[in-house]
């Protein structure tokens, strides 16, 4: 009887794990469907807006809940350009910005003090509590980034 119960418990656990995977997959599917819908709107020009100012003409694209702005040029030079052509220019600039946008620079700073996590990581690398106590934060930081074992 005990054996049967443990088999049932294992199967229930498997079912719960599969249910979680299904929910995760459904969430991802909804996200992908949403992106496809936005892409369709942008391709059709429905989320692309043209703003003709006195001096400059700009365009904006609504994407993922935010507006992305693009400079098109001087308004007087673009007077003869059709809205469809301007939307195509905006669309091209938008797609290029998605592909070539440089990653944000992350600034790394050395902590002002040695944290518990740093102490634990140094201990795992083989340093004693006394050695860690005699280190300054920049020494700890350097050793941890190098993964330098004692």
C-alpha cells in the first residue's frame, strides 16, 4: 500500500510540474502573439505616426507600450514626400534601431565594504576568515572577479 501511495505521489508531482510548464508555455505564447500583432500593426502602418513641425518632420512608432521617435528631416524638404513614403522611412529606421541598438553600458563599482556574500564566496575559494578580515573591499573584489583560489 505504501509503495502504491508513493507512486501516486510521484505522479501527482509530475502532473504539477507539467501544469507549471504548460502555464509558462502559454504565457510565452501570449507574449509572442502580442509581438506578432504589434509587428503586423507596424507593417501596416497603424502604429506609425508622422509629426510635421514648422522646421522638422519626425516620426514615432508605438512599440511595447512605448513611443520611439525618429528624426526624418527638414519639413520644407519633405513636403513633396507622401505619408506612405515617410512611414516606410520611419519603419526602416525603427527596424534598424531594433537590430543595431548598442547594449547599455553597465558600470561596475567596487563595494565600499565586504559583504557577507563576498565573504562566503572567498571562503569557498579557500580563504580563511582571518585572511578575509585583513583584506580591503577592492582586494576582495579583484580576487572574486578573477575567481582566484588560494
